[in-house]
């Protein structure tokens, strides 16, 4: 039997990624509907199952034999960065800028498979896994700022920055660290609270970047607007909701950056972003979604880059307050949604694939067998559960989202599904600062966003579902399960990855059975780029890096 697709969202050329296997759990709250296939959905129109991919027309340009120095690279951000202080940032919009201005102790290679030296040249680990000793470079200088004139970075700066992150990070990015101390000018000892299999990986995050104490204390809460680090580009200016202007750091320890200037421009409208790329107003357009993917792919003057991402898209329920604190209500909301159709409506142009679990399929902790635990599509069963929970007459939920096209699509589709079972979803589209504050503080009935990090499950589970993360953006909804907490603790002290994977798979099953949200998609990383941009590497986590030991981006003039 053909499925009824959401016609409103499936007009035009598209790619639909199915997700067979998701949804067969029977929790006793309604009849077991395993094996049934729905013939009804919001909008109700059958558009068929045929689909085809957009055609990607490659743009080329004559490239000189030698690298061209200089030029101004312009990059579009789809949402405005709120705070560029590494310990305060909460979104990729900030991190894209921080990574250019600051460095971390260690870094990932461009394929995200190996940890490489950065500010540290080497490190040793104690036999008990509790102490890491880093040898720090002695040829690194901070960019000049208001409170220091570009002095040499020392081990004291590294220790200060790590301790600051461990105690002040808005996302608990270094919560495994007890303290760091400078042994001498070029050696730092980091002492952990317990052995951690992900400590080095955590150190690669821009939230743990090294910054000068004088600038932090001198600027106070305004430090993020006057960010100073050791990176290849220094921040010349930052205008909230407008742009950040960076200039090359001539004293960068890896050498001279090829670009003279980098401008991150905030363009919140996706169509305007695509048009800015096509007209040359920007050289790179990040996080393309929806029809803009098709527009850029078919334009012969620019290129579309697409790579499988390490990300999940989801709608997270409030686990503490409101109707969704009731497990039956959460199960009902999930049963009311056809995951296949939701993914098809969101990813019309091949910019992602359907999912149903709170971990990307690219993670080594993923377990496809748990897909069967997700409640399957059963609107009548959903209504019955709401009646049992005392909500037979329905209720209203407030959802918070940001302005990305796919987020708007997903929320509108969920609104249609939940309306069918008597739930009125109010969609609040807000800017990133308001969104992150609302979500982190538990004030949203539901919030929808994407979470992207590294393949290690720690960066998803410990940040989104550990009790210790409550009050952060990852777990603002208050998810707490003592069994999950114990498994996550066990995984951190296990050094064998295969054994860690088995522990995380148990946690995945427990989390899934708690029905914390709708985890509907694994988006690809899609960006548009001018053929003038050379030696740019697209990373699976969406991070932009313009100068590393492996690459130094330049422009054909």
C-alpha cells in the first residue's frame, strides 16, 4: 500500500531517505499496531513514491600554479552568534569564528580520525589514566589586545584556560577535569576527577581554547565581543546580528595565513544566503537546507559540497514540567508521527536521511536493533494514551525553534500530526540567543534543534541525557535516569572502544525507551562555495577551519 505523503512539503524534485525498522514498541498504553501501515496523514494527498536527486553542476575556474596570497573571504552564517567567549558559546555559529581566532591544546585531523598536536607538541598519560602532562610550544604569541600587547603564551595561560572552562563552561565541555597546573613555562599537568576516555577529544573543542587572562578579566562580560587568542586570524570587530571581521595574524606559529581578511556575515534568510553566494556577495554559504540545496547544485557558477554529517535533528520534550512530564503523553506524541513522512518532508533535496534514535548512525555506538523500540505510527493508539493520561480533550504545547528552513518544516509537520490527536502546537521562532537561553533553562515545552559533535557517543549522551548536564542547552529539558548515568560513568573509565560501544548501546536502549523526543533525521553537511576558494576541506562535523597544519585556504584573485 502506498503511503500518503505530506503534499505541502513534497512538491518538486527531492530525495527521500527511508528508515525501515523504526517503530515497533508496544508499551502497553495502546494496542500493538506492529505490521500495520497507515493510509492517513495530515494533508492526506498521495504524491507517490518516485523521487530523484538534484543534479549537481560543477563550477570550475582557472587556477594558477602558485598560491595567491591576500584577498578577503566572506562566509555566510545562517544565525547570529551571541557570545564569542569560548566558555559561553552554545552554538556552531560562534564556534566557526572562535576556531579562526583561537587554538586548542590538541586538535583533530581534517578527517576527524586522529588527534594531532596543536599548542601542545606532545603529551604523556599516567598509568592510572588520571594525569596528562602536556609539553607546550614556546613560539606562540597572543594577538595584541586592549590589556596585553601580543605577549608570548605560556603554560600558565593553558592551565588558566582549562581551569576556567572546567568551572565556567556553559556546556560543561571539560567537566572531567579536576584541575590543571603549570609545572614550568612549557609543561602543564591536567588532573582528572576520574579516568576519561574522551579527555583528549574534549580538548579539541573550541570551547576549551586558550585565551589570555588579562583580556578575560579586563573585558569581563564583554570579552566575547573582543575575543583574543593565538589563532591564524585576529578579530578586528564584532557587530551582533551583523558580522565579525577577522584579519590575518602575521605572528601565527604555523606560518602566514594566505587570506588577508575573513568576514562572517549573518544572513538569516536561506534564499538570501543562496543569492548572496550566486552574486558573489559571499564566497561560502554554510548550512544549506531545503530548496537552496537544489538552487546551488544547479547553478553553474558555484559548487555544492555535501558530506554525511555527524548530527541528529530532533524535538526534545520537557521531562519535568507540563503534559510531557507524563510518559504516556510523550509516547502518544511519538505515536502520532510517521517518521518516514516527517523525514521526507524535511529533507526534500537529499540534504539528510531519516532516523529515529538519539545518536547519529555514523557513531560507533549506534545500534540498529534499538530502532524497534521506538513507538510506531498509530494515531488512534496515541489518542487512547492521551485519554488514559487525562488529556482526552487535548492541550497546548509551546515549541521553540530557530529560523533554519528544515527546522521550520519539521515543526510545521509536527504541528499537523499533533493537531490530529487534539494537541495544539504553538511554534515560536526566535533568534539563537533567546533560543539557547530558553532551551537551557527548561522553559520550553518542546524545543527543536540539531546536535553535532564527534563520533564518540559521549558527546551526545553525556551532553544531552546525563543528569549532570541538566541546565545546559544539551539537557535543558531535564532528562534524568540513574541507570543511564551509571552506564555513562562506566563508559568513561573503559579504555577499550569495543567494550565502550556495548555500554553505550545499553544506554541507547534505556534512553529510547524513556521516549524523550522525536529524533527524526541525520542531516548531511551541505554548503555552497565559490570556485575561487581553494584548499578548503569540508569536515563531517560542519566545522570550518581556514588554516591548520593540513590546509591554508586561499582565493584565486
